[in-house]
């Protein structure tokens, strides 16, 4: 059984998002690589006990074309969550 790696770090404010630095040894151990654009698609899962970061394989990635394949072009259902987003005030340097 492999030994668990532990690393203490900080979550940093990055504009309207937050970021965390992941040491290179963690990426190497999990055999994770960046794309030619310098990005690594991941899935974030909130477990109630912490945040799990899982890489997305090429098969798990979805394009916008695939995402909207079943959309007929009609109006979407306005949920309470979408209404709340529409009523929020800008919190950063957004340009409207």
C-alpha cells in the first residue's frame, strides 16, 4: 500500500475565484499532465468532509456542442437559483 502524501498550504483569493497550489510531486505521483494550453481539466467534489479533486479523462470531457445537442432553441426553465444569480450585484471588476 502506498504511503499517503500530506502537504499544508493556503487557499488564495484570485479575482472572483480562489486557487490552491498543488506541488509537482502530487501531480507526478498521480501521473497527471497539463494540456498543450497549460490546463488540466478536473472535477471538484464536495464530500461534506472536504473537497476531492479528480482529473477528467478525455472521455469525460464534454464540448459545448454535446452539451446543447438536445436543446431545441426554446426558452430555458428559470429556476430559483438562476433568479438569485440574476439579482446579485457584481463583487469584483466585472465589466457590464
